């Protein structure tokens, strides 16, 4: 039990919903794209969707925005990766690394898992539900490392260091 008498947050049992929203048709409702169990699994789906469909090779945002809703018991919170309309150099760089060359396509799973586990490790949960992650500070820390990395192998090393 947590200090407040609530069960401790279990990232493996938390439920996730990945929502997609059409940013071109502002009248369209967001729709449930995927759902499942586990914080890391949800973050994998968020990173995968943003890199495949949410950002263009140029670094501009596409017409689909993604957000992740995490629930654990009575608690729920939402986050995204902070995709901006035009300047997403780090996301575009990741997209090119993963999808731009056939040799790297095979490493998509490895990179997505590393991104998601690092993102989860950076969340300040302290045994409690990770509220306040809308600030996207974890994603910003990861994307700052992408900006500096020279390639996939170096990025994987940087992610490992961030995870501690």
C-alpha cells in the first residue's frame, strides 16, 4: 500500500489507451487506435504511432495526433510526445533512422523498446501513479539526446545511460 492507503502503482498492470485525433478536421472526434496493458507497452505504441504517422520526414506534424491515456484503478492521466506543428527535428531524425533505410527497419522493435523503457524509467512514480507527465519532460530529455546522437547505436547507448 502507498502512504495514502491506496494500492501502489503497478506499471505492468496499468491499462493504456492510444487515441488518434485528426488535426485537419477539427470537428472529428478522436478515436481509440489501440489499447492494452502495461506502461511500457503503451509507450511503445505511442512512440511507434508518432514515428510512423504523427510526424513527417521534414519534421512537420502530420494530420494525425496521438495521445496515451494510462489508467490504474481510479486514476488516469494523459500524455503525448509534444509534437509541434513544424519543428520536430529529433522526431524526424528518429523516423529516418527507423524507417528510412531497410537495414534499420529491422531494428525498429529494439529502438522502440529502448525509447519506451527509458521514458518509463524517467517518470517520477515513487510507487504512485505517474501524474503530471503531461509536461512531457521525459520525452524532451529523450529527444534532446536524439539531437546529439550520431546514429542508432549511439542513441541506444544514450538511452541505456538515461535509464541508469
